[in-house]
């Protein structure tokens, strides 16, 4: 029995392949984006891990999201064990979904307006206290993230060649969070426990907008944490806060087994969570300094699931 890894970007796979091999896990990547799916036939026995990315469309994989939806529905209908299954995919693909779920769990999130379509964009901009952030609902790597000092500035952007409409038609307007220190923190969770926390230096990375989407630090390619400039990310040692327990509870409630939760600490003493990344990648420098490895923890979890053979 083996592990099947559902994804669409081979460049992100080597660290996980190395971890599987180190743990003795037979693994096979399954690239999604197009292909045949026989709904009348059962899937091969195994443990399946979905790590589909919300930014897959930016790499030309326009059908990867819906392909993953179809495959996960098929797998779960046949009772296959899926790590980060169908529900988690929807959280990955929609920040509206994330923010509403986080808020319902008692976790503070940025004040946000969501606009579906184009017609109400300017009206929403006028309702936001300036400055404010605009971003795409289906994002990752800073897609569509920009800081605006006024509604007029957003109107100019909307009419400029640089405007890029969101792939799902949903634009978010969020309060601008002023950071106490120029950094964001990401908490890596695997298999019901915190692996470690790391920080991204937003000032050094030239990322002056809020939050985060530190993956957008230039060059804004797809490698985000993996190929970040040296020293941009660092281990946040001894971080201890009640929000860690909230993240673990949230993960259990939504069936999330692998994720990175990102937050910012503001000048007015708030800790605001703005993103849940279920397609987490791991920075090599941080991995070298951390007491535990994210990919190795994932490999151990999947190895255990294969050995248990539950619900396969």
C-alpha cells in the first residue's frame, strides 16, 4: 500500500519525496489538472494526501481546482483515507470560507467586505476606512494584494492596465493592520500538533502591505517559502499563546491535518489571523533550525495511517 500525493506543481514536491523516502513510505505523486476519472471503479488502495494550491490557475492549471474536487469526492465516496480532504480543499480555495470559519471559532480576523462581481467594487471601497487592503478571495502568493490610501486610488487602479480580476470573481476589502513589528508569524500544524512557528520579515522583504502574503516577496514567483532570500524567514522560538490551542481546535473541527496559520500582531495589541494555508511549503533555513521537520512529520503521519489501514 502506498501514499498518493494530489497536487499540480512538481517543483514543490522534492522536500516531501525526500521525507517519504527517509521514513520508508512508498509514495506516488498524482498531478491534477486534466484526465479521465472512472467513477464506476474503486480507487486504488492507499492513503491520499491533497495539497492542491489556491494559486494553481496562475501556473496554467485552470482545471486543477475542479479536478481535485471531483477526485476527492470519488475517493471519499469509496471510503479512502484522505489527508486534507474535500472540506479542507474548500477552505484552501476561499478566504471568505476561511475568515467566516475562523470568526465562528472565536479567532480574531481582519474586518472584511467581500464583493462578488465587478459592479459593487467602488461602493465597497468607499465604505472602507482608509488605508485599506484589496485582495483576491482565491489567492496565495499575494495574488491581487494591494494597499490603497483612498477609494479614489482604488478607482484609478480598477481602470488601469495593472488591474487583474480574481479568478473566482470575488474581491476582498480588508482593514489595514498596522504591525507592532515588521513581521508576520506562521504556525505550522501537522497531525494535531504544532510543529513550530516562524516569522517573515516583511520590512526586509519589501512587503509593506499588511499581512502577509509574505510569499509575494519579490520575485513573486511560485516558490514562496522554499526559495525566499536568505534570512527572510526565521524560527520563532518559544512562542506560546492561547491562539495555538484555538488553531488546533479549529483544525480538528474542520478535518485539517496539515496547515500553516498566519497572523499579525498589531500596534493596538491584537493578534489577528488572516490566512490558513493548507498547501503549506517549508523554508529550508527554518527547517534546519527547527527541532522538528514539517515534511518529516507529514511522512510519519502518513506512514502511521498506512500501517493502521483504517478506512482504506
